[in-house]
């Protein structure tokens, strides 16, 4: 769209707002700090309300992959070579749904 094109050309990051806007950056940093203060259980509970996380967890292929990764760490290395799997896995880790030991 015209707006997205304008945002790209002006350097605005649609996900985080204008990088030059101090108020937007402070708000973002406040949210990040709030998430850090949550227990792992609270983070996971909040993450389960995220439709994207729900979709990843409902994906039959991801269910198999996560099960294999849990049982065999070498399977994790192999699966994470796939960029789409790696992206989904990273979202699960960041959300607190999956932890790495």
C-alpha cells in the first residue's frame, strides 16, 4: 500500500514505530521490561493468548518437530536449519512457551 511504501522509505519500522520517536521507544522498552518481570508461567500464559503462538502450536508438523526436538537434541540442530521452523521455534522461545536447557 501507499502508506507501507511511505513508511519503508521514511525509515519507520511498522513493528516498533518510529525509531526516532522517544515516546514510542520508551513505551516499547517499558513493555519489554514488564515481560522480563513476569514468571515463566505468566509469560507462557500470556503467550497462549497470542493467535500466532496458538497457530504455531496447532500446526501438526510443528508438533512433530517439537516432540522430536525434545527427545533428540541432534534433531533440533537439523530442524533449525529450516528457516521457517527456526523462526517459529524462536517465537516460542521468546514467548516463554519453549525453554532451552
